[in-house]
C-alpha cells in the first residue's frame, strides 16, 4: 500500500484550503470522465447486455485509475503524492460553489441562484423558489461533506493514495452513469451499487462528525443524533440520509420533499422537524459545521498516519 506521509497530507490540506480546484490545473475527475465516456461508447457497441457492459466499465476504469496512480508515484514521490491527495479533496471548492449560490440569493437574483445551484445538484433547478434553492444547497453540502472530504480521507487511510483515487473514480462513475433512468438503469447498475458500498461507512462517520461539530458550536447536537436514528434510513439512498439528517437536526430545520429530475417529480422523505424556518441566512451556521467536520476528519487522519 502506498501510504501518505504526515507532511504530504498537511501540505495537500493547506493547498485545498488556499487554492481549491484551480481551472489551470488538470483534475483527476476530468481524466476519469474521459475514460468513462470512451469505455461506455466502446462497450455499448460490443456487449449486448447492459448490466454486464456497465460492470466491465467499472472494472476497466478502476484498473486504469489504480495502475496509473501507482505508476505516477514512482516518478516524483512527494510532489505527486501531494497532487493526488490535494486534488481528491473538495472543501474549498464546495464552500465556494455553495457561497456563490447564497450570495445570489442575498442579492435577490433568483435566476442566477438557479443557474448556480444547477452546477452542484442533479435536480431540475429552473423553477426553484428561494426556499427550494436553500434546501438544495444545504442537502448538497451535507452529502458532499461525505463524498468530497470524509470518504476520500477514509480510503486514503484504508488503501493509501491509489485507494483514494479509486474512490474518486467510483464517485465519478456514479455521478455520470449511476442514474435510474431508461438509459442507465441497467448500464449504471454496477457503478451505483459500488458507490453505495464505498460510501456506507464514510456517510455514517460524516453524520457523527456533524453531531460532534454541533456540540462544539452549541447547536442542537442531541437533536442531530436523534434525527439520524429516526430519519436517516427513510431516504431511498442507503447513505445520503445520514449526513442530511444530522444537518437537519443540528439546524432544527426540515430537509427533503419534492424534487424534479428530468421533468419527473420525485418526493423524497422529510428529514428533521421544521422547528426553525429554512432560510439562506443559516448558511453561516452550515459553513461552521462544514469546517468542523473537515477539522475532525483531518485530525482523525493525522492521528492515523502517526501509527
């Protein structure tokens, strides 16, 4: 296993906090996305059974990702290791994207807010109200804390730097082909199931870190824990409900409800109790929780790397 050193990890975290995902720097997701598109076109032509073809795609993308990452780490150990770790983290990117949506809401420009939130969520956004945009941001932040911070670090600890990149490949494949529509319900089955499996533990760790952060911030941490136990399993996803329920409980708001995907209505179960109104002004508290979860994640991995 190609592990990270404490110094490499610390530098990567600082780079993520300072520069995020600059456009001038090639990102692994771009390469993974290129592989997915190419392999999909090839496999759809030569394999008649979509579920089998999708499974082969997952195997091929993961194999290339693991081999390529391991090979590059032989070229220039520390700089390359820092690049891989830094590029797999997404705290600053998540913060910036969410903040731009909130700034648009603050200025009263719903059309801009709809366009911006459409860049970070999969639901239809062209007719969302202010309240619905706020909900979309909060739900995405909660889920992305797991996908973009906790899960990559979990796999870095579990399987080293190649494992971290492999997780990013799994997450990217799910976002590209893991849909439950006619085109991908069978072809994307393996990607979606593997993503569910990969995120099973990280999603629950994320929920726990939200509770701990809420306790430090003197928010409703007991409510967050109670809502996790009561509502997290209501979501169709085996994982997304955990961080979302934790966030809803900590804020005293209700998440979930009616969304539209490709014009089709989907009613997701409500998470939390509507003690307080769901307002964009609460994003400052959401940010505090977001950085709290990141801090707990960094601390946990930093301790892990000492052993």
